[in-house]
C-alpha cells in the first residue's frame, strides 16, 4: 500500500471518530508533527506451529498472520500511529489493553469507534503515558478472535531503563486443540460460559509449546509475563528460584516476593519479575503452573548453560522501577460504589474434574438464570448489580455510573459467585486498596484484578479520562455472557 492511500485512510478514520478525538490528547491533523512513528498491522488468517514441527500447522487468526502478533515496542510519552488493516472476513477492532489513552482510540466497537469492516483500516493514535508491559487484542467477536490467536505484546519502554542483563517476554497462551492440531470449535458453549470459561488443553509461550528457556548462572533477567488466555488462570512456581515482582499490569510496585511463592496471573494480567539466575550451571529447573488443584503441569524448564556469566561485582537488591505519572486517588474524599458480580453456576462440578451430567443440577444454580442461559450464546449467565451487558461492545450501552471527571472513586468489586473473575477497567489504572477489608500492605496498581469467589476487592482511581469506559471480566466467556458494564467519565 502506498503512503498516500494510507494517509487518506487515516484521515478518514479520524473523521469517523469525530467528536471523541477532538476532546482528547490527539493532535489535530494539520498540526501533527512530522515523522510520527507509524506502525502497520494486518489482522488476517495465518498458520502457526503451535505444537511443534512434528505436528500439522494450526490455522489461526493473527496480527500479520502471526501468533502472537508482532511485539510492539513504544516509547513512553511518544506519539505513535498504528494503522490496522482488517483482512478478516468479519468486523474487528483493536484494544490497547492497559494503555491510558483517549477514548476514541480504545477500540470498543459501537462504544468508542465504528467496527473496522473487512477490507478497511483504522488509524489508532495515542501517546502512551506509562511505561510497562501491556498487550493488544480485538474487542469484536472477542471470544473467537482472541481464541483463534489475535493478540500481541505491547511494551512501552522506560525513558531511563533499569539495568538487567537480559529481558525475556513470555506471552502465555492457552488453546483448545484437536488431535490434528486445529483449534476446536464450540466457542461460546453456554455451560462453560456459566462456569470457568473456555480453558484449553495446550499452553504455549510466545506461540509455541515450550520446552526450555536457556539461561546462564549469574545473570539477572527481567521477565515480562503476559497471560493472553481466554480463561486460564496461571500460578507460576519457579523451582529453585525466588522471583521478585517489580510491576503488575505495567505499573511498578514495591519489589516483593509473591505470596506463597507463586506468580498468579489471571487472563489479561501482566507481571514483570526480576529473576536472579542462581541455579547450577548445566542444571534444569522447572517452572510449574499449579493454579488448578490436581492439574499442575510443567510449563517450561529453565535450562542453565554450562558456563556461568562472569560478573565482577555481585548483584545488589532489586530496586523499584521508576513510577509512572499516575494521579493518586484521594481515599479520604473518594466516592464509594459497590459492584456486585452475580450469576454463574455453583462451583464444584467442573474444575473438580467430574462430568457435567448428574452433578450439574444437583450443584444448584444462582439467580435462577441458569435455565435461560442454557440456550446458548447471547443469553446472559452473569450480571453486575443485576444488569447483564453481553457481547463485545455496542452503541446503546447505558453507563451504570457516571463519574465526575477529576474525582476519586473507590469501587468495591464484590464477587457473589462461585468463580474467579479477572475484572478489567478500560482507560484507567487503579490502586488495589484492600482485599476483603484487609488493606493492601503494598503500593499496587493494576488494570485487571483477580477477584476470588465470594471475596471483595476494593479498587481506587481518579476518574481523569473522559468517555465511556468498559469494565468487564476478562474471562472472555464471562464478558460475552453478561459480566460487563460501562462507566462514564464526564
Ligand atoms: Cu483486554 Cu476490554 O479488554
Ligand atoms: Cu482494556
Ligand atoms: Cu469472570
């Protein structure tokens, strides 16, 4: 595609976004500085070697046909234009998960932009205010589009990066594959939607079945973890190592060893850890995911080279990453609201490993919504404060709350269900202020917080970004089946 046609396209896309763009930090077209960094991405079908070369390739949907899509490395505070071309046979959009950007660039179809039709393009423009580990994925037909591979990592580099010997990115995906290595159909199964969501049978790192990660004794690695699964929650245990968490959802936190020595990542969450490779040269150490009882497996092995890294001075303690320019919520004046997460089936049938017959009805149901839900997709299985918004985003979503721009809010996310929910807010990062009434001992920010069954997590933020913002569970089946709402900041 020639430059001129792409420029025409961006201009049209910007016009389409209309008033939204004018309200925001997007520079007007005429005043746009020369030499804005431009990136192109095509959402299109492709093939990926998910399970290795001894198996057939898997038909996927991917950015530039790849799984995961290209890792985008942006600079904090630097304007970027990302032109997304839709070469799928269905509408799409891209959501830049965790980036605090103008509403018109948020990628929610109907709510923040018209969907990108097949054959069309859309120019996203934003200046990432925060450095950290983020990711991008569609927000249209999300269960299928994300579930078939459309996702990529987005790294915003610090202007003064800390020194590490090396950086490693693990974008961890989860797939439900058939014996021929093709992606199993059956997305949006009503039963799963009301339980754990579509947990797969194959976990990949950066798009392939991992075997080993080569490391050297003595090196200090910054490991960026991204959970891009539809539904699988991960709890990583690094045998023989003591990972130090330095950032959660892109936002620096006080460096700490994770609780229970497990790095827990709900879908869409990112955690940066610093790993000092203190193992023995030539040895291997397992990284185990044991989130689900009785279903622990070895994700990958850290494989030590025979030669240690020669280091003249010993490594000091892990220091904090430089903080991002986050507006600090004022807890003394914040307005409080409660969001009750409701619905789903009672637990105890599925993850316990027994079948869905018999036990299911005996297990009971909540909110009387179960029978209606059995009909299939589109029917609500979940709700927030009694209201179910289903799907990926559409024009007529009425905000549950209107927040005053510039004001501090505390939202109590009260999980009344029997299932875990990684709750995600668009357009803002929030502080996790307490869990079940216990104040968080650490400085912790996030954009997605895992709320355990029957527990409450309080989050706080300054509603400083105007627009209509999604708040939803990032278990994709849960979002599609009603665990979603809209907050308006005006
Ligand atoms: Cu990463 Cu609305 O989602
Ligand atoms: Cu998001
Ligand atoms: Cu959920």
